[in-house]
């Protein structure tokens, strides 16, 4: 079978960098949490910017590598060597849920390390149903299914010590029925992870020097259910060590498409490739020591995680199975891995909301379903067990939150989130045992219940408005809005739902984030709602980090945050009068869809009268149209922490990022370094795009009223008598001088801009007129760092009242009689005459 699959790989190749130059010298630093240095882990004060993760992300940012190409390793995998055996110490989910073979097996009642070598690894994923959502990654329902293995004994330039991490990645987007199969290859030969172009001889993809190798693979369209098999095959091809990345996809009707989408030949030159084959490379599963990178093991894993670049994803429903098989060296038969955990260690992408159990057949199979993501052994390890129990809940209100803890008492440190269907049903298949559930929702009294074995329970929460908002407020359709709103609303324009806003203390359970510091929960999340909803003066959703992995892994970052406000495919939502919309992100998220307020394919939204304390990005919108941003105040807020420079945009806070058409932003106060942008690309696919939005209304009296979602909008945010555009704190700077319209934030607003910027004072013309200059000669005037050049007889500036200095240049042949001077702007036009000779 392996040979047959490999023979499919006879496609075209691209000649890579070849020659006898050895790969660059590699640095020997070891990565710890956030990629910080070993000194930091030992109690030093190294910044998160000092570590391996920071170097990799800096390299990728410098090379403008799209995040969607990147599937980095977990820079803080919580793995060590204990008594000669790899010890997995991953604390809690979010984790790379799936199957992980660490080379560890039970012998005599304890786990011991083993070493295995294979020529091929196979991952089998059957997906019958999948609903996942994560808006922070420019792909709201995309998940990655990764087969990750470590190739050893790779000959480069006559040196057999090289190791490479081979990732074969089916990436599935349910709402598009799209399956893209792609790959990454990373160099694990030293702690620096430095990948050089001359490491490869022939390949079909792209080397990002200093980082990794990427191939976009193929794109297929298939609806669930389907089965995808991916193979990592190691062989010697053209006398060089080679990896074939292969696949097979079988649809529900039995149709199968199979092939090889990438062949990567390593640059072996120690022996003469023209006549002598290199030694055979081999995949290694080593349970006795870590890889040469020093921070992840040589394991084999098949996992389900976030879309890319360390993202997580929240799974609300999944039905499917996994199998992980290997072809041991000198064998002709694939066999299941002898032992497995229900999570991987090495990859950076994670997931939550997936429950797993194993069935013991000819080939052990892992069953995926919705439920708590507990981390533990599946088979072949101490405390592993086959089989499952069914524990079913029927919950009212249906948008209550459920957390599950193993054992007969609820413990927040071990509790994991489990989704509830819109119907209120929560059917969980769990490994045999006893579990305690906590069901809770803002303005309702929480309930704890304990179930043992197969059992079912109805849970109806009792109202208790004194508790206020202590959980997030989520709704997946119009029917769930009533449970998180004050009584009386019916969703009409005249009588909208009004979300509850009495502040409580947000439970620390909602402060979870993954190893790359991407948050799990948003404070408000509405999806596919069309009724009129008012989010009036919402609480700040402040969370203090206190659960496992928090705040010890923050390494000088803030130990608190504010949960995001997120709206996906909604219409007629109004977010008004919020006094504190804020929150920070790690700078690794550069280029992702991050914002304290995040609108995804949402339309007819009103964002009005809010205060944004900007720690990085205030508002991010992708898709949708006819959204109105009015009367909001955007100002800088840097959270207290040891290393603020490790925060996204910490010194270049962004106000309003629009990747959309047909929206209107006016009467806002932008006091930020980067007030507004409409980037010239689509964050979904990174193709060029041209966004058309309006940044002002036709100037009119401030008392005039516009109605949006039933809300009257009138007035001027500066208190003057006219409404038109926005106040921009950098309007009047050399890059955005007064009087040059439209204001476009130095080109950050790529189309149009503000034709009626708001100012608390009037502008007056300052007209410079030249006398005596020869025909066609150029001259220029500079005021406050802004220079204008002209061949005409006049140059015009616009300035507010005040005293100004100016400087004049000629063209080298014609010189001003006086190079500098000053003028005073009063209440009328100023005329200045410049004489040349």
C-alpha cells in the first residue's frame, strides 16, 4: 500500500536552492513559555519578546508571511523527561484534541518510554457533523486536522543528524464544504528552528527562510459525512531523502479521490547522489527523550485544532472518529499506535468542547462528540480504559453555560466547558466515571449536579437578578435572546430586546486562553440573530486570570483582561453607551481578525456613544454592510504590566479596521496613533480588495436627526453646531495636513476618506504668492514640517488661529529674498508675498 501511494507522486517539481553550502549555524537557546528564554523560566526577567516564538513571529512578519500559511509548534508544550520517560504535563484544555502517541506505554503498572521507527504514518478522520466557531482568526468555522510526525536520520550535506517536523494538514471549512489539504515542514534539528532554503533540493512549495516550508496543496469540495486519510511517507527518491505528502478522500456516496500533492527532496550531497543513494530517512516516535529542538518530543499525533497560527476553536457539535496508524520499518502492514493520549503535544493549534472515548476493535478508534475536553490516556497507558457512558442533560434556558469536572465535587481547576444545543439538549459520551456539572447563566442561580455512569437530568435555572452579569451573554438565534434580556422586549424596532447589564463578577472559568494566549470566551456573542437587539451600557466583562496555566504563563503580561464583544451574521444590533470597551492581545496576533468589538458578516449594526479604551484594536469588521459608527470616543489605554511592548499595537493603537463596503462612520472622536484603516486585501483569502465606505455626512446642523435601528442620532461630539465627519487627532500633522481633503489617515483609508473633518476651531486660508520667479521654476513653502511645492504663482495652506513660522526654498537658480518668516492667523485669510531673484 505504501509503495502504491508513493508512486502517485510523479508530478512536476521545482528546482530549489542546491549546492554544497551547509545550512546556517543554529543558535542553541531553549524555548519555554511563550518562547521566552530559559533564564526567564528560571525566574529571570526576560521579556516575551526575547524568546523563540517571538523570533519566529518577527521573521514571518518581516517576510509578510500570511498567517493562514503558518502552523507553528507549541512553544510551551508542558512536556519533560522523568526517569528516562517523556512525561506529558499539559495542564487543561484548550489543547490539540485528538490522538497523540508519545512513545510511552504501560509496563508493569507504570508508564515507560519506548522508541519506534516507521516509514509511513497514516491519519484517518471521519467527520459526520461539525459546528465550530472562532472569530479571532479570519475564518469563523475553519478547523485544521493535522497529522504531525518527526522525520529523523535526514542526510543534509553528509550529516545524518537532521530532524524535521512534517505536518500534513487537511483544513476544513464547513460553511463552504471546502477541504484544503496543505503542509508545513519545520526544522527541529536545533532549538533555533532555523529553516534554510538550501536544506531542500527539489520541492513544490515555498521556503520562508529562517522559519519553515509551506505548500498550499489542493482544494476539494465535499460535504459531510466524508473520510479523509493523510499519509506522511519517508523514502529515498533520486538517491535523496524524500517525503511524500499523500491523501485519500472518500465521500458519502463512496467516491474516492486520492493522490500525492507534494514531494520534498532534501539536499543530500555527502554521498554522490548521481550514483549512491542516501541513507533512508525514518519517522521516529521516541518516548525517552525530546527532539533536538529541545522543547517538543518526537511523537506522532492526529489532532483537531484552530484554523492556523496557534488559534483555538470552540466546538459546539461534532460527530466523527479518528485512527492513527503507522507502518513500522520493514513491515508491509499498517497498525494502530500501541498507546495514545486524547491530545497532541507538539502543535500550536488547539480546540475545546470535544469529548473523546475509545472503542477496542481490531484497530482502536477514537470517537468524537460534543462535551468537556478532558486530557488523559485512551489506551496502552496507565489509567486508560475503553468504552463510554451517556450522560444527557436537558437545560432551560438553552443558552446556559455548562462546565464539567471529573469526580463527585465541582472543582474549577479541572472543569471544562461543554456546549449545549439550541434545543437545550446536551448529550455527552464520556469515559466511564462520575462527573459533576455546573450550569449557570447571568441573572440566574447556578446549579451543581453529579452524575455517575449512564444517566440523564433536567435542569431548569431559577431567575436571580441580584447575581447580575457573571457569565457571558450568548445567543445562537432569535429564540435565545429572551433569556439574556430584560422582560418586555419582543425584538421589534419599536420594542427591541435589551440585553441585561447589571454588573456582576465574571466567573474565572471564562478567563481561559490557549498556549498562544488566544482567548476562548467572548463577553457577548450573538450569531444569526435578525431581531432588533439593544446592547445598552454593557458591563466591561473584566476577568482576572487565576486558573491553571494562568497567570504563571503570562511572563510579565497583564494578569487581567476584558472579554470581547462579538457578532456573527447578525442584523439590527445596537451597541450603545458602553463606558469601557477594552482588552489586550498578544502581539503574535498581528494580521488576525482581532478587536475588542468584532463584527463578522453583520449588517445594520449601530455602534453609538461608546468609549473605547484602546489597548490594541478597538473595532474589527469583516463583511456585512450598512453599519453605522457614530458618537464613539477612541482613546489610548496601555494596561499596567512589565512588558507592554509585547502587546499587539501597544504603541500604535488602531481604532476602526473596516474590511467591508457600504458602512458609515461619522461624529466619532479618534485620539489614536492609527485611527482608521480599510486595508487593500481580503483577510479571508489575502486577495486584493477595494473597500468603499463613507466617513462623513454632508455637513448639516447638529440638531438634525438621523434614525438608525430606532435610535435618534444628532449633535456634534465636539459640541459645535455642525455635524459632518469625525474628529481626527492627527489631522493637521505633516502626513495629514489641514485643508487636504479627503482626510485618509495617511492613506490607511484606501478609498475616499473624510471630506468634512470635525474641528473645535475654524480654519483660515494662508495664501503664499511669489513675485519675481522665472517662468516654470519650482518653489516650496514649509510650515510645521509640512512642505508644499508648486510651479504656480500661489501655494495655499489652511491653519487655525495662531502664530506660525515658515521656510521657503527656490529651485537652485531662483532664490527667495528671505528664506524664512512668520505670520499671524486671525479671523480671516492671510496673504504672504515671497519675492525671488
